[in-house]
C-alpha cells in the first residue's frame, strides 16, 4: 500500500530541532518533505555541532531522515519568486525562524495564503506569535525552564535541574505533527487551509499538566521529589551490580498485588506483615525500604532485576544509557534502532520511527546532502532543467 501521507507535499523551512523533528515524522509517515536551505551553507544544524568539519553533523542526520533537500536564497527577489511558485504546489509550509523573519522577506502567512488558499502553514516559536514574551528567543532549555519542567526536576533542597530529553524541542515537534494532521483532515472536509501555531513553552507546560496537581490541591508550587513518586507509593531508583554509573533500575508498585510480588521475588515475604511498611506508614520509612530493596538489587544486574520483576508482574525498568539503547536487542527487533547508509559517513545507526502503522511500514532513509535534490525537485515541480539551474546557481539564487 501507499504510505499513509503519500501525496502530501511539505516545504520545510525549519532548522535545529523543534521544527525538524515535526517534518521528519511527516516524512517517515510518507509525506514528501522538501527541505529548503540557504545555498552553500545550508541549515545551521548541518554544521554548528559537527565533530567533522565539512561533513554533515550527526545532529542533522538524526533530525532530517527521509527528506529531500533543495537550496534557495529567500533573500533574493528571484528566490522569493521561485518559492512562491513552489508554495502553489504544496500542502504544507513549516517554519521556525525568529518572529517576523519571513514577514520581512515578504513571505509571511498572509502572502503565502494569497497564492495558495488551501495551504497549511506551521509556525513554531519559543513563546508564540503574540503575548508579552513573543519577541524573546528560545531554545529547548529556555522552553523547559519557562514551561515548568525545571522546577519539578531534581531532588528536594537542590537547585532546579534540566531534564535530559529535549521535550522543549522534539516535544514541541510532536505536538506540531498533531496540529498539522488535524488541519489537513479539516481541509479535506472544508477545502480551506489554516495556520497552525506552536509555542515551545506551552508544549512543555502541557507535558507538566499532571505536575500541577499539587498546586490544585494545596495552592503551593509542586515540589521536587527526585526519583520518588510520593504519597506512600513505592517508586524509586535502586542500585544494581556491578555498580557502574547507570547500573540502576526504576521500580514502582501501585497495587497490593505488585507490592506482594515484589517482596516475594526479593525473598522477604515477612515484610508484608511488617507494620512499618503498611501503606499508611510507608512514607515515614522510605529510606529503610530502599535499603532493604537495594540489599537484593545490588546483587543482580539491572537487566536481571528487570527480567525477574517483569516476570513477577512488577513494573521495573533498567536505566539504559545511549550505547545500550542503540544496541538493545528489543529495540532492534522492533525496528526502533536502524542502520542506514549515508553517502559520506557510510553506515549510521540511529533511532527509527516510534509510530507503527499496520499497512504503512516506515522505511528510514538517510538525511539528504545539501541541495541533493535540486534537479529532481525543480524539474518535477517547476519544469526547470539543468541549464536553468546552472544559471540560477551563478546568480546566487540556488
């Protein structure tokens, strides 16, 4: 069968991560995502964080799989003319430039919808296009700080801590996918396009909505609890053998059945009748409970603990580092870790697509080289030939 989004065309003006993660997902699901990049240098993510000068960065490869790349100078009159011609032939334009940048080039949403009323226009900003903070620049960590993630991450008494996953960037990108697809479905019903707007701060706040529960109940800020869940629930991180920096598991018991299964697996069924660890008393004896559990987990590897507890019906996960994840047999069997062939770097192993559609499997392809698809895209969409492109190149347009 065709891919789920086969036939959907996207002009991708995004850079770095928040926007590129959205368009990568659209590309994985079958959309024809055409990355529009400045001539000669390309999108900043290609080179700002590379460990090999002159070679596209790993960062870029991770966020731009399955896309095509063209070069186009949007600061030139001819470049803007060509871009508007392309806009007429696509379904979606995505961008995450600083507020007002496209408008200063005469390519804002109002202009684009004039040439294509059915256009879905995705704009991602740190704080949105209006409001007191709208002119402020943002990156992932700024969004995480202002969206609430820092304040609830860390241990009691410690400073706020930046969460490792880039929920401000890729988290916003996944929210953007939802918005774009919703607008696309609505356009099928109405024939009308629309603007889809994402603010990174708001996406992070959405991830933190359950963390506001304390405030709703007490009126106070949600505290930092470290790895513990609170409320007398056994939920914490436990040391495992041989004692390396990531030799831990996270284990949680939310029901009497899990509680009983955990202690029986550990070999301490007597704890089940210990009054210190009755649910009403557990919060006062968490450190003692942690020590008892770790007296067992520290004699086993984290994967042994995960297997034994998992088989007993207790939710338990090994703390896996990035090397372990890229070599995880479970991930590989499910196709979440894939090895692709990059034209310069050669074999490259990376995370694949986490969304699985029964009738539209994802084939992960390498991120494109800069301008790799100029002849292909300009020929297919605008009828330009090699001679035309050479002339445009000489003029600094592509």
